C-alpha cells in the first residue's frame, strides 16, 4: 500500500493548525458588537485583558493538544466532536470523542443541541466522579475487590430541557439536561442527572447537504475514489515488479531436488540433455507509465486535502512564478477552502462562548466599562487563513482602484 493519503491528511491537519489556530499567534480578537465608539481607551483595554485571559486558558488547557486530531477527523469523516469539561485548575478541559461513539441531532436552526455518547470507563473513575451512593453494585464490587481498572459501559445523554427556566438557579431547570447511566446496570437509577447553561460539546463539521444531520462532503469523501485507485495500482505495480525480480521457473523433473542459491555467481547442474531452469513467462511491464499515473493520483489527493494551498509559497517558488501569479493562486484556493474554514470558525466561537460563560460564573472577568455593559461580544478571527480569506476581497478592490486611476 501507499502512505500518500496519510501524509496528505497530516499536512492538512498541520496546515489548519498553523493557519487557523496556531498557539504561537494571536488568531482571534474580541470586540463589542454594535458599539460605535471603538476607539474608547477603557473599552479597548477591557477587550485586550479578556483576550489575554482567553489565551491563558487555551494555553493551560489541552485544547491545542487535541485540535490536530480534531482536524484529522474533520478531514477524513467531515465531523469531529469533543466534550468541554469544567476544570478547577485550567477552567477548560477537552476530551475528544472517537468517531462512531456518538450520535447527534439538530434543532430547527440547524444547530447541534442533542448528543448521545457511549464510552467505556474504569471502576475507579466512575467511583471518583459519581460517588459511592450513585454507582452500581457491580462497580462497588470491582472497587472492593481491587479491580480498579475494570471497564464499564456508560451513556451520556444531553438534550434541550423541557423544564427550562432562566430565572431558576437549579441544575434541573437549566437550558440543557444531562444524564449519565450504566448500560449493564439492573438498578433503575442514573449515575448523575444535572444540567448545563450551554451545550457542553464542541462540534466541528464540514458541508451538510440540505436537511441531513451528518456532513456529506469533506476532503476524505472526495479523495476516496483516488485513494482506492492509488492503492489498487500500487498493489498491481508491486506484483509486476515481483514477477520481474523473482519469477516462477520451469525446468526438467531431474532438477526437482536441486537447490538454487540466490547469488550472482550461483550455478545449478543441468540434466543429461543440457537443459536448465528458465522463467515460465517473461514480464516486461511499463513501470514508468504506471509510476506517472500513481504520481498524478498522489498529487490529486494532496490537492483535495488543500496541501497545495498550505505550501503555496514553497511550491510556486520552485516554478519561478511571479508574486501576482502566487496571489491569484492563493485567491483561487481560498475560495475552495472558505466553506470549511467558516465551519471551523463556528466551532471555535462555540468554545469561546462556553469559556466566557465559565468565566462569568466564576467571576474571573474584569469589570466592564459602563458603556458596554449588557452588550454582546463579537469574535473576529485574524489568523493567517482568515486574513487570506479577507484578502480576496481586498485584491479585487485593489485591481478596481488601479484600473480607475
């Protein structure tokens, strides 16, 4: 088989990580929505302090460690989900969900508001998380028998709360209801029943077709035909080369028990008629033509995963293209990447809204100036890819201005 698809996926993940959410750059800014006096010193200072708090939380949490895996799942399957868990030390702790371990549902706005997740958890972790009074007898038995690492199947279900009451402070009246239970437990009780003010899962998804719940278009789906053809041709080429290097031989029966030595100066005794061994058939495949087709398939797979966009400068410099040609190629590729990048931004906005709610609940935000109290925050993405996306419009305006002058 061939590793080109895996390399293309790795480059896709690395490109999205460095281009959209690099921890080494300031990839977002916080602004006040519908606020006219943007140059106010107090407001700009407050927004800057909140930005620094967000960056400190992201750096201290495991968000940047799981985002590469998120982008890999997004590139192959078109969807990636991870749980956002409150943490006493870092505010945010993320847990990536394996593909196939969950099901989602959407509301009439097309937003994910329901998830059912099935996973395995050890007896020790269940005991520590839910307490002795809530776990099943099987878990308690495992704990008392020192079988701390024995696994139990657990279901976590989150859905909109029918008893939602914004004026209530009780968990049972929050916007989303959350329940945990063991699938094999014979006891009719939940491990936990609580609620969330905001949906506790971040969902990254690619293009969704119409009323479908799950994405139907992503680089992995689009590259599947090329990947299958590539693997088939690599196998066929390997078989042809093997037949050339190590063919099947024919010869007289008298040489049946003679031993062939795999060495350049090896000799074998002929029979009484002077006959020796010879290949049954001679294969002379056109390996160069096959290699050419394989190379084209590899390039096609890399292009589907936007590898050519992420390494645009490096690739175009070798071909002696001008800066104008490079910019035009970037604009063309950004048009193709824009829908997926917008979906990624939607997922990042949900994470930041969740973190902001946690900061408000823990009273860790600086006091906001009077003129912006009650107003909504606005997240502006200023990463490399986000700026390149905006530059498409700027280039068109620049060409128009140059033409009019």
